[in-house]
């Protein structure tokens, strides 16, 4: 009973922190080239809350950190790197998905009916499923989060990543995201923070400065990276083994 209470307390704290972040970023205004802003912590909150409550309990040895929601991943499902099939089948999360107040016609939120596969999410969750078998075994010592909860579209519909935002917008947004990440790490008390790609690693190092957390990096699974298209699971596993985060095999 005592252990269950600790697990529930951790997940509840993550839920409270996510609610606060959702409210904070909802109040931000963004300049061009941003045309549309998607906040899945708002319109897909039931799914995100389910993810935190199911898998956010207790301390984690390793926290994986992504950049922000992909247009066919978390923007559709409310789960970090949330490729639809991975979330429904492996993570077994089923919750209502709403719609943002303003959508780009080329980037509609279709939720569980989204026909596009988020390749990055398929690769990431596929690696974890292959290595650990069940989500319960993976989340016993690991967690996956995003640094920024928002997705951005340009007028053309092209995805805009947080590192490409105007400096004035970055300052306020990153202040909220830094504080939230710091809170997540306080709750989960990991030994390792693993940035998925360079941006997440950079922000993670800044937040972890002075903390007793090891920060490492793995290759981002995006198909936009030629290196990621050559056995990304093997490359990422080798990187984690070289860091000492995972053991061989």
C-alpha cells in the first residue's frame, strides 16, 4: 500500500505540473512565421493525463527528452512521440481527442483516425517494445517527455520547431519549459536525462546544471536525418550502451 501511494503521488504531481504548463503556454502569443499553435495538453488532455497516470508513477532511472509534439504524433494523440498505432496498441491509451481552436487546413487534428504514421514515434516506441516487451517493464525505470508542449505551423503548413521561433517568443516559452522540466526531474529523480537530438540535449544540460543528473544524447529518429534511416534502433541502442545507460544484449 505504501509503494502504491508513492506511485500515485508521483503521477499526481506530474499531472499537476502538466496542467500548470498547459495554462502558462496557452497565454502566449507568437509572431510570424508562426501561423497556428497547437497545444495538445489542452485539446488532448484526457489522453495526456492517462499517459501520466498510467506510466508516470515512482522514480525513474532514465528520462528521455524530446523537443516538441510532431504533427502526426503528440499533436494527434497527446502522448510524447505518440504515433497512433504505438499509443493505441502498445501503450493501450484510449481517450477522447478534441480539436485546437485554430487549425491549419493542411494539419488537421484527426486523433485516432489520423492516417499518417509519425515515423519518429514508431521508431522510438518500437525500440522500447522490442527491448522491454511490455510498457510496464519499460516504464518501471524509464519515462518519455517533451521539452516544449506546443506544435507550430507556418502559413504554408510546414512544421516549425521551437529552435526556429523568434528570440522574443523563445525567451518566455523556454522559461516555462525549463521550469516544467526542472519540476519533472524533481518528481522522477532520474540518474540520467537522455536528450533525443541536439536541441533537447542542450536544454536538458542547461536545466540540469548543478544537479546530480547525468545528461546524454542519442540520435533523433526523424526520417529527415540520413543517419537515422540507417538502422536507427541499432545506433540508438549502441549510444545508450556506450553511455552506460543500457547494458548490451
